[in-house]
């Protein structure tokens, strides 16, 4: 009877894939300089608005000043940025230029796409991408494309408490 055989390369790919799919999005958190992941940032009694952006996205960069100005005006909510540049230096440059005043996690398009597939069962189709999590940590909204701070506030204020 022949046994089931997996080559070393195939086994390595299987192990790496399972690690990638089972791990939360982890990257360096800009504001505190320590490792952070999305799962540790959501829930905790507050709404969490995630804005995934890329430095080469004109819509992302044009809407960033409005997002920065609106911090603190969302009802019982916090904002978490996800830089998809894949390079902390580029992200830090954008953070300084736009004076981003909310925590930002450094990631890449492929890493965040894996997270989106796992959490929302969707593919990342563009940036900016917004995800809104309830105070209990449940994903309640997902959208790619521009959303104004006023639209975000209106959405959150209409949700049951």
C-alpha cells in the first residue's frame, strides 16, 4: 500500500499558508512604536473605523485632511489607519505630511487582502477601504471608495447602542 507523500516544498507552502491565514494582521504601530494587530484594536466598548490607504492613492490623500480634522467628533468611536504601502518609511512620510493623529498600522496590499478575506469574506478591490466594527468587535460595514466623515458619523449614530 502506497502512503500519502508530501514533498518538503509542498509542506512548507502549506505551513506558511496556514500561518498567514490564521494570524491577525500584525505590523508596527506608528504612534506607540510597538507591535500591534487589528484584533487588539477593535471592540473594547467603542466603534472602530478602519481606513486602509496607500500613499499613491489620490482619493486617499485628498480625503486625509478631512479625516484628521474629524478625529474626536465621532460618537463613541476611534479611527485606525492601515497603510498599505508595505514600507514604514513611506507611511511615516505621509503621517508627517498630513499630521495623521490616529494610530496607523503598517501593512501591505497582500497582507490586508488576506485580512479582508478572513473577516469580511471579500477581496480588497481598491483604496481607500473602510471597515466599521461595533463596540463589541463585530464587522458591521465594509466599503471601498471615498466616504466623508459626515457619512461615517451618520452611519454610526443610526446604529443601535
